[in-house]
């Protein structure tokens, strides 16, 4: 016999709320995309049109690209994001291994103090970081967008908890067989922790791509602007042509939307597995 699915009023209400919430969250992105594909007549029509006549109309994108160097902004964002992901991943692996496997005096106290720093918002550190990079004469360059983000306490916390879930017997067996801590880390622990590492890299990529405040403070020239700052400059300096603004916004956020859609399962699973023990 086929099983009959029974939906109680409570379940129906939950699903209805989820559907409404999904529509509310997705609608701004949909409206941004269709607005970027509309002609001037469609954009100014009343009542507004919900779908463009031509889904392959790229005129707004071409015009926006001709008025601002979005390709340069895109390449800067890619360079900064990839650099931050690689360096942060390396430092996170080393820190997580040290706080999970190495025995040294005050380990737990130090880690607790580091965790307490998560309560300090980044905005409170901006002035200090800005003074530091200014004294080092590192302003207005891509390197200044990377240096302040080469480590993360939150990512270290996630990976440390995953490392702690690996049995100690595996570590002692490897040590008995002559494996050093360095070899054990890269040959055994890192491959096992691949789900959490993927999650960390994805979250870090999204965060670096969307970085705005720090970039706005330290970057002055067009050559080193990233996409969020380039979009902000385009919207403030390029007039009030909203079609072009929507086209530029779509180009800015679309890479991260695509990345999130294809990797959302890794993010959820990695955070859940990383938070089991700690």
C-alpha cells in the first residue's frame, strides 16, 4: 500500500511561513535581475512589468561596463578573496591543531581569551588597524585588503571542535609509527576535516567578497577598488539611472549567489559538525 502523507494544521502553518519567508528573501534578487534586463520603456511603465520582454537583453550591462571599470573591480575582488581564503585557511589549520592536540600551559585559557574577542565588533578595531597600516605605508593597495584578515577566531573555533572529535588513539598511533605532528596534521587530520575546511573557505570567500567598510577606508584609487566599493562609487557618481545600477548590482552579487546555491549543504553540514564538541 502506498503511504498517505498527513499534514496537520501545525505543519501546514509552518510550511506556509517558510514559503512566505522564502518569497520575501528571494524577491529582491529577482527584481534586481529583471530590472537589469528591462528596457527604458519597460522600466518606466506603470503598472510595473514583472518579467522583461527579452531575457537576453544585455544593453544595461554593456552601458554600465562602459561607464566604470567593473572588470578591474572584479579581478581585484577575485585576487583579494582567493588570497584571504588561502592564507586564512593555512593559519586556521595551524591554530586549530595547536589548540586541539598540542599540550602546553595555559592552552584553554588562551583559547578562551581569544574566543572572548569575538564579542568585539570589527568596527571598534577599524581605527587601530587604519593607524597601523598607515604607519607601515601600506595604504591604497591590494595587500592592505588582505593583511587584516589572515586569521579568524571563529573559523579556528569551528575547526578546533572538529579536530577534537577525532579519536586520540589515531594521534597516538601515528606518533608511535614515527609520524611528526606536522606530518600527522597534513596527512591525516586535514583530509578527515575536509567538510569543515570547505565550510570555512566558503564562508571566508563570501565575507571577503562582500567586505565594504575596511575597503572604503583604505582604498582611494580606482585601480584597487573591489566590486562592492566600485558599485558604491558607480551609484553615487554615475547618476540616477536605476537600470544601470541594477545591472551593476547583479554583476556584483551574482557570483556569491551562485557559490552559495551550489555549496549551501557544505556550509550547513560543516558548521553543524564543527559545533558538536567544544
